C-alpha cells in the first residue's frame, strides 16, 4: 500500500486524434470548394489544367470553402455541446458525425466527375472517382442506419412486399421505353447498318416464311456462312406481328431488360434470411438497367448474341434455387442462341460442378459439346472452329491474331500452343491498358463486388478467356455485343459476392447494416456509371456501335427520314435492292437485299453518296448514261434512288 503522502499518479496525456481532425477539415471545406468549381464556366480549364483568367486566383475558392466550414463547424459545436450536457465523452460523438458527413467530403469529387467529356480522355480517373463517391455515401448510410431504422417509415418500407417489385417494374418499363426510343432515333437518323440490323431483319423476314437461317446479305444466301442462331426461328411469330427493324429494336430492348427478373429472384434466393431482400433485389435490378454495356448492346443494331444476356442470369438463378426444369430450359435456349454459346454453357456446367451438382454438370457439359459438334458439322457451312475465308464462309481467326502466329492458316490448335508454350507473351497480351480499362468499366456499376464471389465467377470464365486471347479494340469495347460473355455473369456473381462479404460480419444486426450501406452505395454508383459511360446522360464516350448516340432527330434529319420512308415505299415488295451500309436496314424487310459494296446488280439501288468510293461513283454515272439505270429520286445529292431498266 502506498504512503498517504505519496502524490497521485499523473493523468497520462490524451492522444490527439489527428486523423479525425484532418477529416473534419476536409468535410468542412469540401462543399464550398466544390461549389466554387461547379459554378464556374471554365470548370474544365480550372480542374484539368489549373488555368484561371488573368487577375483571378485559387484563393477565391478558399473563401468559398471557409463559408461552408463555418456551417460544418457549427454542427461540430452542437454535437460537442450535446455530448457535454449528457455527460458523454465528446470523441465518439464527433467521430460519428465525421462519418455522417462523409458525403460532404465527397462533394469535392462532383465538379471533376462532371467536367464535360472527361470520361473520354480520363476513363480510369472517372471510374475511381465514381467508386469513391458511392463509397462515401455508403459509409454515411452505415453510420446513420442505427437512427434511420428506428423511424416508422423505414420499418414499413423494410417489410413492404409490393413496393420493391412494383418500383422495379416501373423502372424496367421506363428503361425499355427509353431504349426503344433511342434505338428508333438511331435507326431513323441513319445510324443503323446493313451489318448487322439489315442482316437480322432480312433473316427474320425469311424465318417468318419458314426459311431456315436465310439472308441474302451474306455469302451463299445463308446466315450459317457466318453464324448459326436457331433461336431466331422461334422469334419469327413475334416478328411477324409487325415485320421490320422497329419490331427487332423493340424485341431486343424488352428481351434484355427482362434480365431484371432472374436477377431479382436470385437475390431473393441468396438473401432469403434478410427481411430487406426485396429492396436488395431492386438494387441489383437498377445495376442491370443502368449498366453501360447493356445500353451499348441494346442500341447497337440487333444481334443474336445479345439475346443470351438474360438467359445466362436465368441459368445462374436456376442453379441457386435448385430448379432443374428451369435450368434445362435456360441451357437449351442458350445452346440454340448462337454457335459459340456452348462454351458459355460448358463453364455454367463447371459452376454446377463446383456447387456440388455433379449430374447437372455432366449432362450440361455433354449437351454443350454435342450441340457444338452438331452445329459445326451439320448446320454451318464449314466445320472449322474459326472457319476459312471462302466463297461460302467467313473467317474469324483475325479476332485472335495476336495468339495465332498466322491468322490466315492458323486456328484453335495455334491458340493452345501459344497458351501452353509462350505464357510470357500471353501475360503481356492480356495485361494491356485497353483490356484493364474495359474490365474496370464492367466492374464499376457493381463496385467490383463480384471479386468475392469465389465459385460463382465460373460463369464468367469463358468471357475472361475470350478477353485475354482477343486482339483488336472491338473485342474489348464495352459497348459491343461481345460484352454479353462478361457483364451478365459478372452482375450475377456480384450478388454472390455481396452475400459472401456480409457473411464475414459477425452479428445479424451488423450484417443488415452492411447490406443497407452496400445497397445505397450500389444505387448511387450504378446510375452515375450509366450517366457518365452509358445512355442515361450525355456521355461523350458512349457509342451505339460505331456511331455516337443520337437523342433526337433535328429538323433536317426528320425531313430526310420522312423522304426516305416515302421513297422506299415506292420500291415494290418483290424487287431486289442493293443498298449502302446505312440505308440497307430501311429496305431489308424483303426477300432480296444486298450490300452494294458486294453486289452492284439489283432491281433497285438505294445509295448514300458519302459511302461510295470514287470508282463506284464513276461506274454509276456510266450505267446511268448507258440507260442501264434510271435515277428515280434523290435527297440533296446525299441519297440516290436508282431503278434498273
């Protein structure tokens, strides 16, 4: 026992939470600085080049920051006063306030994110900024949830059975309407092409009459010279309701948007123990509808491969829900969608094997291999995996020219040789900035939650291999139909990934809190990604195929389309037509339509002069002078309509 005269031990000095002080300063000054940058007309020059008009200085921004700092300081004083009055230590209360104010710190990112056109030149920067902003909103939600969940409105919403699916249905209908509108504007503005909208319109026109995979646009008059898509025969009765490109554009938009249904059901299955699972289903539905790649594939003409997008998610859901009949239906539809989808079905079979469904897996893989053999050996014009470039088939080895030393003669065996014997080349071939940026954009709307999906990443395996082996910018273009190999399985894997992440949280209360925060962050990130990189806003990077997105037709374009519709209506239905690329889809709903570049002889010619080569113009003038062709009509010398005599 110490002596009564021993002085008490000195109180140890309290450490200064310097990090929280710095965080409070950021939260205080960020809104004012953001407002100063946002209100300037020269925002791009200020934020990207640090350029200001003469006589101005960035110290002016600090004055705006001080104004917002006064408001935030007042909030801190109120919290400090309340904690003192209640006899509580002020530190925890101030730290909670700092987390609640995280969105204020993130406001500094908004002016930079919304610099016009920044997404085109600084794609990775914008991706990082969007993810940080969404994470800040999620962090604030996580902090505020203990108070928010006590409100009656929150409780009622959490237990609502109808609100989430009804809201998702409304969003889906709205998204379909927008996509159909944009698709029609693109088509009427001459943004669609005979390759590929004209091909598929002509194919469905023939399928409607009972013809098998027929189109006059491709070699040999058959679609199987390039691909094989039996599913299009099943779509013929729907197409027959109103034949033409408008119906195809509408079918594609609605079909792809329907992917929200299996995604919603998958979420209900994986989060069956959480009362807010319906709202989480809505969240992943928003991710699907807002994904930039979905916008790209829907607005880029029409492709059979695009139809696989929701089918992949249906297959993942069927496995998760243990519904064998649904699994069989999804797998069967995938196998008849296009000739390369048996590879996707094989990795779905591997996913089933990883999930312990051995019988499902073996039968699925066997069906995929059998389908591939039948399609290549019996249905297509050539049995080679990549096919040669002949009078009756098109070659596709050039898409993998980097891993095939001689694309003119090489094939799948050469790819295997490169993979097995030259892995160093393969690594540098895969890890290029274009492919990494492509993956980053695919991951952004889901905030890369799929990285925690573990076994559920198997359905994306073929898409990843396809990306690694591919050559050229088109196969790593986030807006082309090849992204169907990746973005649907990655979104489905994100549901698994989020489940795996929250399972690491110890208490049920903590898991619910984490799910709410993640859901809010995803709901912020996905629409912003769709705005900056997709069709939701005025992105300068987004493209529908090779053409920039058109949101409406100007007066001249509207007048031109009205003339074109009237001019094509004068062409007899039974007449053959040769057209240039942008005009082909406007006359493809007939028996014989040809690409003028490949075939110059037809009953009628519909030509865009800016797509003609010099020799083709000279040949047209010669044929007109000789009396072989008659110029029937023209639009300002930009579009010519000829009739053969």
